[in-house]
């Protein structure tokens, strides 16, 4: 199964943990689903216990040992079908992505995906939010692929932070290129009240991972500012991409580069203003000259 990015929602927690990533399934479900076979296994275990309690010839020690063994089998019997059921759901979602271009982010695509992997189409009814689950699976899958690229591409470390950020945003958005004709539908699904919370968390995790890969280790208010700015750049570039008719989205990537460059220039401008404020507060004269010298050095 895939692993997800660490959920760094609290900066203090992130700093103490050193921005470690956790491992989890890429499929996020709002409700746990129990396979019918689990109920059968539980019933069989209960019948066995009743039979043992009426068997007078067994010793106390053997009864206790048998009970422990049976409980272990009962636990495994209950857990295994559930894990298998969730694995089947993931297989269906993965296969469904191949049908999105033709059928959109819909039940029809999920039914086609289920048939492709040899699973009954009735499994689609086990997803609480159906098409939303499909979009969220795609978002998680793309994040996992991006993390793998970050781990493998050593050349990313040789880029300056602004170029690294632009490169990673481009890599992530290129994953949506095959689905560009159906992406407006995905955006509308994400914007629904029942889905917007998960959508926000997924995008926040994406932005945080990009900044982390760019070498950002800020711990103050800049942590929030940088992620808000990059979130805006990502979203505006994503929307620009929907109307871009240039070859290989060339205009989109130029738009992205300009936005990132503007953002990093703004960061420098803010820092310069802080230096100037320090000088004014210190009282002009030699202090101001020293600050001006720092500006040119930066």
C-alpha cells in the first residue's frame, strides 16, 4: 500500500518531530466497512465457545489454552476479511482512474474499474461518497508519486529554492494533464460541503511537502505565510491550466515561473522592509548606512 505525507497541521509538532513522514493507506474513508464474512467468523467463534463450555471431560488448563487459541483465530478471521475488503477497494479505485477520461469522476468509471479487476460492481456501494472517494484517491496517489520523485531526484537539491518550488509544482500538475478535460468536474466535487475539509487537508499536505523539499525550515509566522502564498500559486496555476491551449501547457509553466518569481521577490522585499524598520527605530545615521549595506549584500 502507498504511504502518505506526514500530517503537519501543527508547526510546533512538526518542528519537534523533524518533519518525519508517516506511513498510511492512500484511501481515506469516512466510515469503516466490515465484510459480511467477518460476521460469519464471529458467529462461528461464538458457537465453538458454547460447545466447549458444555464439554465436561476437558481439564481447566486445556480449556484455557484452547480458548486462547480460538480467540486468536477469531481475531485473525475478523481482521483478514476487512483488510482484504479494503485492498479490493483500493484496486477498484486504481483501475477506475483509467476510465475517468471517458466516463468522468463518476459511478460509471468506478463500475468499469471494478469489472476490469474482476470485482463485483456492487462494491461501488461500499464507498460512502463514491466519486469523492475517487478524486481523493487520485490526490493521495499523486502526492505519493511526488514524494517518490523527491526521494529519487538528486538534481532537485542542486536547484535554488525558487526553481525547486516551481519544478515540484509543475511535476505535480503534470500528473493531472491526462485528466484535464475532466478536471473541472473534480474541482466541483472537491468544493462540495461534505468534501471540502478533506480537499483542504490534502492540498495543505501537498504545499507543506513542496516547501519542505525546497529546504524551508521556518518556525514562526512565516510558516503560515509561505504555505498560504504557495497554495494560492498552485490553485491559480491549476485554473490557468484548464484554459491553456498551448503545446504541452507551455504557457501554464511560464505563468507558474512568473508567479513563483514574484513570490520570492516579495519575500525579499518584506525582509528589506524589516531591515529598514530596524534602522529607523535605531535612529538614522550610521545605523541606516549599515542597514543599506546589508541590503546590497543580500
